[in-house]
C-alpha cells in the first residue's frame, strides 16, 4: 500500500469567485425532539394539549399527585383565547388530602426558574404550591407558595429557586393537605390549570444557553427554518401572544408543533447569532396569499396590515428577511402536497409572483432534486423566476447495497465515499442549469445534507451518523461544496439539535435517537449538552479565514469500495486524501482542508512552488483511536479538535496524517 502523498498547490491562481459564508449554514426543524431539546423549558405538555393518558383524565406527560381517595381529574376547555386544554382537579374536603399534578423532569441548579401559571380556583382556595423534589429520596429542591386571588382565569408568576442539579426530579403543582378545608364538599374544592411552565433564568430567547453558545461557535452564516413539517405549517399560528397561539398537530412527524418557536423567536435566534435567516414557505397546504402575508409580516412597514401586526407583537422594525425557499422535498411521498416536478413548478409561479409583489428584492430558492427529470421541469417552467435550486444530499449504505451485516471496514469505506455521490449530484445538476440560457443564472443551495444509515427506521446500538467516520464523510462533503463554491453558495447541515439522528448538537441521551427506542434520559445524563464529531468539523471549517479557492493537485494511494450493486461512479480507486485549498482576501494565509479517508496513516509532503512560507504552521486535527469512536454523555469530548504548531520544514519532508481523520492546516505566507 502506498502511504506517501504529495500535495501541490498553485498559490498564484486564486479563484475569481468568493466563497460564500452561507456555505456553512445550519438548519432548525420541528422534528421529533428538536424543539424540546433546543428550547429551555424543562416541562412538556405545558398547555395540556395531549390526550388524557389511561383512565386518570390527566394530560400527556403529567400524572396525578394526590393521596385523596376521591380526587377527580378531567380535561375541559382552556381559558378564553388560549389553546390546548385545561386540567380540572376536584378535591373532596372530607379526604383532607393534597391534590394536584406532577411531571418527571430534569433540573439544573443552583438556579432560579421563572414559574408561570394560568389557573382558576374555587373561592375557598387561598394559595397553591409549586415544588420540585428529587424522585430518588424525596429531597426538596425548591418550593414556592403562590397566592390565588381570583375565581376567574388569572396569570400568576413566581420564582422557584432550585438548589442543585437533579437528573430525575419531580415538579408538582398542588393544593397542600394543610390548606384550610371548606364545609361544602358538593360543588367546591376545584382547581383548573390552563398553563404551567418553568424557564431557567439564564435562557437566551427561550433557547438553552448551552445550545446558543455552542451554535455561536459554529459561525453558521445562515440559519434555515424548514423541513417536512413546513408543508402543513401556517405561520400565523406561530405569531402573537404565545399562550393565544393555537396548538397544531405536526402532520409530518406526529406530536405537536411547538408554538413557542415561531417566526419572531426564529428571527431573534438568528439575530442573537448574527446569522442570515432563510425561511421556507408552505407550498403544500398553503396558498400564494399566505406566502405573501409571511413576507409582509417579516419585511413590511408598519403601514401594511401584516407589518402592523408584527409591530403590535412588539417588533416595529422590519426583519428584512432576504432569502425565501419554496417547497421542501416536494418530490417525496412523505411531504404534504407532494406532486411532480412540472406540477410543482406551475404551482410555484403564482407563489413567487405574490411574494415578489410584496418585496421585489427577495431571493427565491426552489425545491430541486437529485433526479434531473425533476430539475429539468422546474427549470424549464420556472427557471427565469428563481435564484437558487436546492438539493438535499443524504447518502446512505443503501447506495452500495450494504446493511449492518456488512463488515465494518467496508461500511466505513462506503461512508468515506459519500462525497463521490455529492460530486456526481452537483455535476449533473450544474449541467442541467447550464443547459439553457434562460436559467443559467441559477445557483445551487444544498439546504440539507448529512450521512445516514439506511433504512433509517432501523436503529440499533450506536448511530453511524455520529461517529468519527461520519465526520470524515461530512468533511469530504464540505470539500466538494468548496470546490463547487462558484455555484454552490448555501449549505444547511441537517439538523442543529437532536431531532432525527443527524443533530450535530446533542442534548441528553447516550443514543442519538430520543424518539424511538430508549427512553430519553435513560443514561442518567439528560442535561448534558455536547457536540458530535461532525460538530467539530463544522466549527473547524466555518472558523477559518477563507475567501478564494486555490488549485491543488494530490498524488496519493487509493482505496476501493466493494459495492453490492452497480454504481454510476467508479469505486475501484478512490484517493486516500481529499484536499481543498483556500486563501484569505489579502492572500496572506493559505488554508488546506485535508481529509484522510483511508484506514492507514498517510505521510503527506507539501509543495508550494516558489511561494515562501513562514517558519511555523498551525495544524487543527480531528482524530481518534477508531473510525467508530463517538461522543456521548459519558465521553462528550472523546473526539475534539486540537491545534498545534508544526514547522513548515516538517511538511516539506512529509507529515503523518492519521487514519480516518480531518485536518485544517494554516500557512502564513511571506
């Protein structure tokens, strides 16, 4: 095997185009536990929207908390204007019991939590108790008495001081047994709860502080709000006073769409991170008028109907959202309103017209596909009216006819070869775009990409999507996107937090999928927030000062992938090293992104031609003991990025690159 390589860079031929910082974007979607993991609220089912569980008459994640033999529970209509349901609790005076509801949660401490209750009570009630205890030993973690002063619906707020971390706590809202009893037990002793929430004092825009800080380090450039749920999402349900927003069933993924993270919260999230927002509009069950109204809500002045509504919601200044995507995987049967490419293009035209009538300056992204027949129809019918065609690139073992029974080495090599499919998809789509002058202006946006294990409804053991090998595959994907950055301007890694298997920031459980299989938090570390190896890759790439591409030639050994079915690409001799070379604006720094895809160490020698380099280089390295290494709540830093100073002379002589590893080398030039 050839374990030597030479990397030659043409330092005098920088690309004319500039690498778009939006290439390193990210993606939020209301999928499975994405919002639950991302948002700072520790409680679930805060508005009692779920069906009653069993025969208890208690909503969703809540359960009864009473020692009364005759305490009755039921769900009924919520407070006026509010959504969800109200939890009714009827307490019998003669029981002399405590009665309320409770939920199993994880809490951080010492920390203050803002408590919000919307309740009404019988006139005999003077107060209710909110309390947190450790479930293992009943140690009290915090207690607050909330005085009640109305028989009608009222909102009450308090501060609950939680004394310490507790991964397995119980939160309670109840009338205590020592509360004065009432004489008439026929029609009194009633407590209704419409809403109950906890929010830690260190939240940032209702998002977990740790998630915001980790996302800030990603230097994302752009943040996308989209996903399958968008095709049945109506934005007007996610604006205005939060408690008055309707509860929407998530038609794509099941469960409830989070009403706590709508348009205003998404824009606040983007502004906190100083990134450009990208919003995908509903073309599945929506209308052109609805899409136009969303643009007006975001960009209209206060003289417009929706701009005035935005101002009434506390945001008088326009958001100026420039990038708008129409359709998310409209070609997929799992998409609400799925149609053919021709039908989508014709359906899209009046949507574009309506949106641009509101704001002619917006940039339009249209749903594309790796199937070029779809792209041909979209471009031929609507190409003159769009600015970007989108691609979603999820390459899995199914492309190679592999499964979990395939030997590990072969599975890893298939994963490392995913970028070859990315290159094929980009080249075919570029050819389609340039086939006609009327749409040759169109650029590409890869608005979702990640590694996958197929079939992705089979999840056993540790997820390949989170291994060092997956990080290698995603780094190679980024190199392909950089090499095509003259036409690929936007990238959105899928997903940001938990969600499906792909989230690069993980909250809680050891296994990646907290929706199927193991119960969330079964590891005993539900509060742990950490990054996957791919998180380290995304942070590494986006954190470098790069503006232009440089030609690079690599001579190295090769590896082969033993595909079990025919492939449109040659898998017999794939280069061990995948290298992309970049420079900054003033050409003072050269950055090499080097991915050693092979399972052997490669000694790489650098050739900069006549260019003089500074004495030392800075090397960033993401590596591990095995390509199957993974970060988890037990070892969150197993794979991390480390930097070191390496003499340039060592690179001229040949520097060892570890197997299945990712590098960024920064060279200061003279």
